[in-house]
């Protein structure tokens, strides 16, 4: 699995290089042709700016497609685009969805694996012009001799061990390696923590690195992917990076930067700071990346809140002294560190933001996410802090954000969590509105995060919104973007209950069945209780009865590998009361028999109700049988039932006998 | 549940706001009202005139409980309508779009408006609605009709040639007084006067016809959901980001305007960095491994799944899997782009002295280069190689050719 992960990583390289380009060119004015920008452009009659009409407009290669894509809006009745290949396979439940997307991804990876493992079979190049990314990648080093070119090649192929070996050979041969190449090598070693990146065709390499791991107690709250990287590698004392670094006669900023970043990445925080002191002693300047790494390490090396903060301020001061311009990641790093500075964070967060604004660094969503994280600790009470979210939403609303920080994707989840905690539906709407602006939907993150977001949004809706509005959202979101869990469905039922729209239950039940929650006992029991609780008008009652029978089927056919639901007394009596209310005595009668087969005891109330119903129809046999059943369970109510039957029915001689027998029996047992 | 609770809170809050408004805003409204309300009647009421009736109805419905206010309200609008029409007839040199600046010149109108403003102050609950409507008509989706009227006005102004009429001295004095309130005094004054002269020049009848034309052509933009309970606080939002907030905001937004002024986002900074310290941080070595990793992390954190076919095509285009738009036949032939066409077509120069000047070989080679000239599949280099091959071939067969006396 790890191998396929790395494969996926490699796949992303070409994608990410475009992002990188976007990063580098961000300062350029927007030239790309976007359709909705036409709507935004106000007729600039009053503005004093000169309009320069370009002689020729060069379109970017995606411009046409972007314009076309902007004309397509989401279809709430269709499933997600990537699931549309085959209608038969379109997932209907969240587990099916997971299965589908995983198999899609792994199919791609498998194809890639075969192409790269057996490149000789994939040499035919049909494409004209040539498409490099469809051709097999060269995974074996081409240059065999010991030279700097070979070293560069190995660095580009990210073969850490091979590159280190080659470097050693070059050193032994006395061939000088240029500083740039050495720095690149250092980058490579530090980045992968002196171990080869897991690759699919060298699976045995994974077992080697477990020895001699210098353990440093760390709290890893990072993402799972990152954690798996760090799991096997911590920064080792005197590893290749440090050794090669020590060999350098005149290490420059880049060398130090690589070393410090590697140390921070692999948890050797205090070591990173001592390396930084070395750097200062050598009268070198650090670069902004070094500082970013150190700022993330700062909360790890100090204990007290104010010490942490002082260290960060010191770092920032040195940054200013060395006349280095901080970037967005610096800002986000500081804010992230402030999250771990307790109450100090609340007082310092906004000055940090203002500082960055003064330096014309626009905060990204990650900055706002950290800000929210500082002010709203999960689990802590909210005392008059609602306005911070309000402020943040004022700042961000209507803006379209580009992904600039890996933490950007956390914002929406955090924001909607706060809305849920503070029960602020208006704010949740504005968060959701923000999600619809521009490319912001990309920042909602991966499937898991999307699911969390929609679950929170939805339970807030269930709690706060009236049922019509809520159902509108429900129809809009389910199941095209969101597969609700059974808990959310229970919330939905509660909302139906609150707004007295129980007549919608049969509809919801259909959805529940489709979403694969029909075997969740708790949900089904809730549903039955709701249906049985009150008497509805005839039509609704009829549909309830159908629904109840459908539910009964779910109990019967639960044996196909699914979790089997077991009848409880309440669920049985709920089904019966629903059926009785719909005048379906025959069906109810059959359910009544299930009490016996499943060893459950019916309540007296139910039997009384049943008897009333039987009385209405005047079926004497059923009445007597009912009494017999009641006697069979030895219910204390039995004498009363017998009395009722004797009074309300015209009994035959034989029936009278049966009843009197039963009377004697119960009398005796008492 | 929570919803019920909220409703309760809402009610209490509304009550609170009403009292709050009457108490707090009364002293200040009088002067504010004149400024904000006056342009309303003169500049946009043209468009409002038609749209007014339904809105008024809403307004009336809102204050139904209070009969007296209701009538006052009607009076107010009636008067404003009357004023407007009378102004249009009696003082036609006033173009509605300019009246903001010229307002002070019309003393009669001013006093009327003052009267109106004073009336409005009494009707607090109703008044709230009016000023909030004006920015909406000029900023919100009704942009289009308003724009068109503007341009029409401009056209009307342009028609009135460059005749410089004389203006009454009182008017000039008033203009300069008005201009003195503006920051750029002299410019404003001269502009105002110029504008006035223009209108002086336009004959009365033509202007009236123009106005009639304009009014006839005017479309009244109305908000799709004509909600009338937009509060002045939300108006601040409209001003700031031009975005519509159709929903009723929670209690927090009530105090928006107050809080906005002391927003923590504008709080003091740390003052560690000098603002102008620009430094080129881009390394010349191109993206390092770390940069690529950062980009990778961002890609993985965000949702890169295409939402429709076009987005998938964009993705493919970025990966260079798809033919690029705009369609170019020569995509992928970048090195050929620098080769001019005659290199492809006129290949005689390659038939140099190594070929015989005449005879069957020469004839054959001429046919070959004609064929090559028409071949668009080969690059110039390949064509040359083709010819070179024949050169070698004939050189090898030289003796055979000599024997045959070719």
C-alpha cells in the first residue's frame, strides 16, 4: 500500500508543478480569460484609470475550457462526475463510494506500475505530438561511470542511497563536487531523512530502516500520510546528511537551510536550533525557509507559553534584521505556533495578522483556520467569542482563494464546526456561500473532509432550520455530494418530529434503504417509534403500514452477510400499532405471532389496543386467540381481557368454555 | 428547541432595536437625512416612481398597525413625487444626476426635503427602509437599467452642443459655495459650472422630450425578493463588498456596523518589519525538492477531482495529454516554426554540382525535389537527407552511369 502511495505521489508531481508555477507567477496581474470576470467588471465610467486595449490577446491553453467549464453548474440529481462511468456501478452508499474511488485510484496505480516495470513493452509512441507523461518512466540510472553528471542523475531520480554512495566514491577519487550539486544532495538526504523513498519495485528496502532509531517523544498530530513518512524515520545522529555537511569546506546558506529543514522535519528540533547558531557564527544569513522551519520547531523546544512566544518573536526580529521578507508560510507558521501558546495566542494573533498585512502578504484560508483554532478550542466553552468567526467571515466572504498552504483545506471544517458548536445557522450559511465562490470548492479538501463538513453542516440544519428549508438542502446534497451517516439520519428524523412532518417518513425510509442504513437497529427503531406514536390520517397511515411491512422484510432478510437486526418488544409492538392504525389486522396478526417466535413479551397496552381493534371488526375467533396468547405469556392483564371479550362479543359455547378455562388457569397461577 | 428559542430572541431583539433606534438615532438623523435622502428623491426616484407602488404597499403593510404613520408616509411620497415633477418642469436645467452637487442651489427644494426629512424622523420604523433602498438601486443587480439611464443622460448632454450660455449670478454663487465643500475646490466649481451651462443651452422642449423618452425607456429594476426588512446595518455590508446578503442576519450582525469600526483585523501590528523591505527571495536554482514537496502537499490536501468533463479536459491539458486550445495544427512542431516555407519548397539549391547538369539523372532528381517540395510530412532536414542519399547513390553508381553514357 505504501508503494502505491508513493506512486500516487509521483503522479502528482506534474500536477503540483503547475501549482508551483501558479505560485511563482502569483504576483503577475491576472491575464487568464475567465468568463465570470465579465460580470464582475463594472463599466468603468467613473474610474480615472486608463484602459489599455491590447493589440493581441494571447489565451492560455486552458482558457477556452475554463470558459466552457464555468457554464456547467452542479446537477443535484446526478452523482459526482468521476462516478459517472457506469450507471450500474454508481455508488449509493458511503462504503460503496469508498470502494469505487479506491479501486479507481488503485487501477490507475496498477497500470502505472506495469508500464514502469516493463517499459520495453510500452515503447510504441502513437501520439503526435509526443506525450511524455504517457511513456514509461526511466527508473534505472543511465549513467554508469563515476562522475558528477551521474550524481545529478541520481539526485533527480531521488535515489538517496545510490547518490550518497556515488558521492563517497567521488570523494575518494578526489573529484571535487560543486557546491550546488552537494546542496542538492543535502536537500535530497534531508528531505527523505537519509532513507530511500519507498518505491514500488524495491519492496525489500522497507524493512531495513527499523534499526537504530533515535527515539524522541513527539506528539504527531499531522496528517496520516505525513505520519507514515515519519513513522520509520527520525533524525539519526551523524547520519549521511551531517557527515556530508561536515565535509563541506564552506557551507553556504542553502546547505544550512537543507540541514535545518531536514532536522525539523524529522523531529530533531533542538539540533536544528544549534545548527542555526552555527550558521550565525559563520556570519551567514539564513533564508526565509529556514526561519519557517525554525518557527514550526519553536513550540517544541520551549515549555512555557511565554517562552515559546518570545522565541518566535526573536526569530522574527532576526528575520527583520537580516532584511529577509517573510512569506505567507511564515505567517501561517507563527499562527500555528500560537495555537499552542494558550491565552497568549488570543492577544497576539491579530497583531501578527496586521503585521503581515502591512507587509502586503494576504492571509490564506490556513491563516484564518489557525485564527479560529486559537480562539475556539474544541471542547472549551464559548464565551463571547462568536464574533471572531463573524469577523473572519466578514474578511473572507466573497473572496476566491487559491490553495497556498496544506492547511488551507482545514478552514471549512473548522468554520462549520464552530457554527455547529455555537448553533449559528446564519454563519453556517455564509460559510457555505463562501464555498461556492470561485475555486474555493477545491479547498474543501479530500473526500473524508468533505464528509465531515457536510455532516456538520447537515446536523446543524437538522437542529436549527425548519423542515422545508432543511429538506431542500437534503434534496440538494443527498446523495450527489454527501452520503449521510445513520446518526445524521436520526437527526433528520428528529427534525421531522419537531416540525410535525411525520408524513414524510416513508420517503425518508426509502432513502435510508438506499443509503444502506436499513440494517441499523437504532435508526430503524427510532423510525418505528415515530410512526407508531400518533395516529395520522388515513392516507398517511396507509403509507406507514407499507413502510412498516417493508421494515419487517429488512428484519427477515438480514442474513446475507449483513448485521442482523433482532426484534425487540417495542419494535414489534410499534409495527403492530402502525398496522392496526391502518386497519391491517391480518398483517398485524402475523406480527403478533412473532412475539412468540422471538421470545418477546407484548405489553398490556398493545393487547388492549389489539382487542379494541378486533372488537371493531367483530372477529370472535381472533379475540379468543388473543386472550389465549395473553394467557400464554402469563400477563397479569389476562383476566381483564377475558372479561372484555366476554362482555363485548357474542361467544359460542365452545369459546365460552375456552375462556372460562383460561380464567381458572390465570386465577390459579395468581 | 433551539429554533423556538431563537425565534423568541428574535422578537425580543426586534423590540429592542426599535426602541434603540428611536432613542439613539434621533438627534443625528436630521442632518443625515437631508443628505442621504435628498439625492434619493432627485436622482433615483425617476426609476423608483414606477417601482414605488409595490414597495410602498409593503411598507404600508408593515406599519399597518399604526394608521397615523401610514398616512404620513403616503403624504411624504406624494410630496416628493410632486416636487420632482414640478422641478422637472420649472427648473429643467437640473439634470438629476448632477443634483447631488447642485442640491444646495435649490432652496425651495431644499426646504421641502428638509420637511420630508423631518417627517421621516418621526416615522422611525418606516424610515429605516428608504435610505437602505437607495444604495441598492444604484449598486445591486439593478445596475443595468441605471447604467442605461446614465448613458442616456450623457447622450442628452452631448446633444446640447458647446454653446456657452450665461448663468445667473445667484446660481454661480451657489455653485461655488457647493464646490467649497468638496476637497478639490476649483476643479469642482468649474466642472459644475460647465455642466450647468450645457443644460442651459439645451432647448426646453428638446430636453423635455428627452426626459420623456428616458422615462419611457426606463426599466425599473426590482430585487427579485423584495424583502423590506433589510436593516441599515446590513447596508454597510452592501457598501463594503457589493455582495448581496439575502438572508436575515443573526443578532450579531445587528451590531455589525459598530463592531466593524473596531475590527480586530485592523488592530495594531507587531512592528517588527519595515513595510518597504522588499527582497528578492526567489532562488535562481529553480524549485528545490522542498518546493516540489510543498506543492505536492497542497495538491494532496485539496480536492483536485474534476467536476465535469471540461474540468477533466483542463486537467488533461495541464498534463499535456490533450491537444491544446486554441487549436493549432503545428502543435508539437516548435522547431519547425522557425523554418521559413521556401526552405521546404525551393529545393533546387541542393542539386549542386555533385549532380550532372543535364540528362536523365538530373531529370530524375528534379522529379524527386518536386515530390519533396510537396511533402508536408518531412522536415527540411529529412528532405536534405533524402537528397543526400541520392547523391551518394549516384556517386557509387558513377561508373555504371558512365558506361551507359547517361
